[in-house]
C-alpha cells in the first residue's frame, strides 16, 4: 500500500508539489524525449538514459557473472539511448562490495563481452545501434571500500558511522587518512583504467564524484591539509589531473562524471516511528559539499557550479548530477515510498526530494549550457516520471533524463513510451526498496546478495528475496531475544 503516492493524473503531482512548496512541471509532449543529443563527438538518438545501476552480482574477482550479462542485455533491448555502465572499481581495494565489477587486464575481455551483449541486444530489437552510447563508471569507494575504510579526511559526522571491520568499531582520530602519495597512486589507477576501457570499445568513461565515495569526499575536504585539501583548487586536484591525463592519453575517449550537487549530512532513525533525524553536528559544517555551512537543509551551489564550469574547461563532455549518500541520508539520494530494512522513515515527503534533484540539476545545466547534463530522481514519480522528464527537457532544465531503480523492474521503459505513449503500470517501480534490501543483506556465500526487482522480475529475484528475508528475520529475532 502506497504511503505517499496517491496521484491519479500528472496534474495531481503538480498540485501536490505546489502545496508542498516545491513546484514541479509536467508535459505530455514526449516527442522532446526522442530528439537526438550530441555528447562530445558522439550522438545519442534520444534523451533517455539508464543510470549506473549496480547489480552486486559479479564474481569475487571482479568479472561480470550470469546476472550481470542478463541485466545489460535487458538494458540494451529496452531502447534507452544512453547506457551508463555501472560502478567498476579501479583496483581491488577500491571495491564497495565483494562482487563489484573491477577493471584490469584479466577482466577487460569479459567487460567487453558484457557491453557488446548490450549493444547486440539493442541491434536485435531496433535493427541498428546507431545513436546508442555506452559508457563505464570508474570508481574508488574510499570511505566505503568493503575491505577497510580508505578515508581522505576527518568527518565529524561520518566518522562515528564508519566501521573498521578489523575492530568492529567506528573509526576515530587515530585511524589513518590516505596520504598525498596514496592519492597520486590512485590517480595512476584511474588513468590506467580509462586506457583499458578505451581499448575494449567503451565510448565514454565516468570519473565518479558522487555519494561520498573517494573523489566526492575530496570535493568536501576543506579540513584536509596538503595539496589535496583546503582550497577548491586543491580539492579538485585529483579529478583535474585524472581528466587532463585521460584527455592527453585517450583523446578520442569522451569523459563524463557523475557528481554530487548537494551532500547534506547523515541522518539516523529516532523516536517510536523511527523517522530520520539529523545526526549531531557542529556548525559551520566543514565537510558537506554543496551544502549551506550553517543549515544542512539548504543547498549552497556556489562550489558545485564552479566545479561544473571547471570540468567543462578541462574537457569533460557529460555531467550527471546526484545528491546525498545512500548509507547516511538515503532519502536525499533516492526518494522512496518505504525505506530499506536498515534505514529510517523519510523525514520529508518524497516529492520534496524529487524537486531537490530537479532544482539542482537545472542550475548545473544553466551553468554549462553547452554540454549535456543528466538529471536524476525520477523513479518515485512512477506513472508520471516521463511527464516530468518531458517538461524538464522541453524547458531546457536538463538535456538527458537518467532513470535508475525503475529500470530494474522496467528496462524497456524507453521502448514502451515510444510505442504506447505511456509506461506499463504493471511493471512500474513502486520504490518499496526491495532492491536495496537485497543489496544490504550481506549473509551470502559470496559476501553480497545480487540485487534486482523481486516484485516485477520474480523468476530471478523473488527466490533470492525470500532467502535474504529469512536471514533478516532470523537476525531480528535474535536481536530481540
């Protein structure tokens, strides 16, 4: 039963957004979503893209596995024109989970097959792959590396929530911070990964700067000493060096980045209803990028706008905007009807979070009007996501619409919309967080459950969800005894 989403028409969304003070526009001119868009020297045949959705279903040594290949074939056949390959670690210590993809000399050919399978599936359905653009996100998980936290700065609010697996306790002031030399080695890893990606036919690489992973955390590291902290020039040194070196060494490779426009601060459940409340923090905030230092509820886009302009100057040709941290303030990243099992209930109406995504992305697009910006935050709008997407593209607020969780239940959304003028209600993501629950259940022989959509991709993911839920129930029972 939906808690918030009660809308029968697109106009109901507009009316409720106005009631909440976060106006959202809609349009039924879906033709604008099927106009071509230039991305560097590449051209996508529509404005509909699939976000970098991790399946957590690779092998323990970083290869794609059966479900990984399946997911990309479904994406390719679904009709989206921009397919943003998921987070792929630049080294073993950079992985967020033990089944995250990794790019190296051993895995490269398998990644090539995975992306070729995506392209072949598109050609089989549409007779051609002209206008299909496929890239790969290169990542270093930093603080959230699964083997151990690799932090780039002290964070008064995140450190108490960052667990050192070797001790089982939160990190403290004695925990080591990556050195400048460490970051220089990571720079080399990114460049080597990009060169390898180009060699297997990847058309663009994303240098990931979102969700408080390593490069995202660096953007906020005002309190870090040395040449990678303090000033904005220093905090962007690593991404600047990586982008410039890739431009020099791989001149035909388009460079993109998925970056946070707004970090916010961590939340924790409180009270009988376990509603999210901001974690204790001191003002002014020192390590929250794009956030008003004196009020975490407000964005301050002074620096994100500067960074977007700098990225364009350095040669980045595609920017994807997100917000928040999936571990610390998931309601900011992905507005949802219900939280994951390890999460809190949202402290705001999901429509407020959707509007935040739209507002921030539109301001970034206005700052760099000559390069395409990809917007996020559409999934919660369900039946009416494409109405908001059409309005945002029509009004120039965004160039490309990025769909995330909704593509796990409905990878064919772009094809459906073009052929039928609407999405299939029977497979629309309801944002009930089953996919996140699967991903957060770690009691699997390989250390990580694969994730997908149990309600609408039942054959594959319902048995996995039942198995994971049984383990979650066992844990809850044990903790209550």
